[in-house]
C-alpha cells in the first residue's frame, strides 16, 4: 500500500468527492461513488500508479472500514 500522509494531504477527502474516474467502466463517475467491488478488483489487480492510484487505494480503505460517513458532510455541503 502506498503511504498517504493525511496531514500533508488534508484535502484528500474533498478530492475524493470531486475527482472523476478518467477511464474504464465507470469513466466520468466521481470517485466517492465508485462501487466497492470495483475497488476490490483494483486491489486484486493492482492500483494505478500516481495520484489516481493513491486516491483509489484511499477510497478502498475508507469503504472497507465503513468510513464513508467521513465523506458525507463534504458531499452534503456541495448540494
């Protein structure tokens, strides 16, 4: 797992609610709305390199550990 320093990346949760998947079956879908089985598939096959990979791996850990509630206030404030 790539290490993510949340203190240096305090906006990572905001980015998960804004950034869109750039390719594949869910192209154009906001990352936080990707289904968990898709993230599990990436976990098994390997996350992409770079920022997208870090974002997807972070989202995988959030969903795996039932922490989606951390994203809800950010999503609600955009509406």
